[in-house]
C-alpha cells in the first residue's frame, strides 16, 4: 500500500513555488536485501517517507526509513549524478556535506560491516562508484558490529578515503586499532592493521567453508599488542602474509604471551578439490598447567614446560584449525 501526493504550486517563478512529490508506505510485503541495518524482512513495518521537489532551484531528494536511516541527495535538474549526498543511520534529518562529497554518519543497533564491504567491493569490480562523489571523513556507532565474521559490542568506527587508500579506526573494548587498505598501482593490494586490542570470539559462520579465492586476497601486515583468539590469550602478535599464484602464503605468524609462544608459517591454497591449509607450527609453554587454566580447562597439572611441533594440513581455510 502506497500513499502518493503531488502538490502543484501556483505562480510563474519556479525558484519560489515548488511542485513537490511525496510518497509514503509502511513497506509491508517489501523486503530489503541489504546488509544490516537495512536488512528489512518483508513482514515488518518500516514507515517510509519520500519527498522530492520537481521544480525550484534546489532539488533535494529525502528518503526516510523512520528510526532506521535517512538518505538525502542533492539532484540538480538534468544532472547525471548527485551533487552531494548524506546517509544517516538512526533517526533525524542530517545536514548535507559540501558539494562533491558524500557523508555517512549516525548510530545503529546492528551494523554488518562485512556485508557492506562485500557490497562496496562488488560495486567497484563492476565499475559502479559513488557518482563521482568523494567520501567525507565519517563516523558511525554500533551496539553490535559484525566484522571478521565476529560480533563486537559497543564499537565506534571512523573512516575516510585518501587517494587510493581506505582507512578505518575502531574504538571498542574488544577491538581497538586502525586498518588501512591500499590499492596498488600494479594490481597488488595490501591490508595493514595495527591494534592495541583484538579479541576474536567464535565465528558467526563455520569459518571453514569460505568462498574467497586466497590468491585474490591483499597482502596482510598485522600487528596486535594484545590478541585473544577463541578464548586463548596470545599476547603480542604479528602476521605477515601475501598472495601467490597458487594461494596465500603466511611468511610469519609470531605470537608471545606470559603463558604461550607460537611461531608458524604455511600456505592456504585452492585447487579442484577445494581449499587446503598446510602449516608448520611451533608452540612452547613454560607452564602447561597455567596455560590450560587460562583456557578454562580443568586440570590438576602444575607447571610442565612443554614444546609442541606441528607439521600439519587440513581441508579448508586457516580459520578451520581447531
């Protein structure tokens, strides 16, 4: 059900008298297949209000999903793309940025950052940009942020684009640090990340059946001052890895805490049989008893200097290690 109104203003001066189109709907029966927070099920009511002046000097298209998001576009007559735009998560009418920019701001209960990255990357590979607009430095807040296939609570995120680099800064209890994605002139992309704290819990999906072709991933340079993975405290961690013709090579995985040290190297490959991980892993602990206790594994062991050497492979990605 839709309510459509067209108000034709009297007068001969189009700059003073506007002809305005408004459209309203509860959107019952309409599904939005976008990542959260714009992942509307067909059965839910999301009141929509659209307003667009069809005359006048300033043509601002306002699209409001009540309490969910508001989109505003400056659409000059006969222009092929917006002159400026703003997207706000949550309620309220945002101010437009300067000409030539698009701004993203606001806060939401759920934000699927992984999903939005996929949307942006897919659009870029298909030649779809932002209508020539430049992304203005923006910030959003999320009570639940889905990133790296994990949920993080109460996270603030700031981001901008500088030339060919995309930069993001996370501020939360379980994730605190900076990420920089660089598009290389030769086609080699790189992802550099430096975190004060990164706590990766259980993945939302299985973490094994990933669709990514490892040979198409960017080179990875990761440093975490305090890294926790699946409940295990790894302490200061560094990872250096890069794509190869056959997959993705981990040159160095180096982690050290007061209970455990880990050094590893290996390859993540893809062939006609699927994905496979081959790794050499060296683990050492001065006190196996303290390490097991930190993992909340009941054990009567006290002390126990331990050295473990793995020369192992398993089907799937490195995230499938258990």
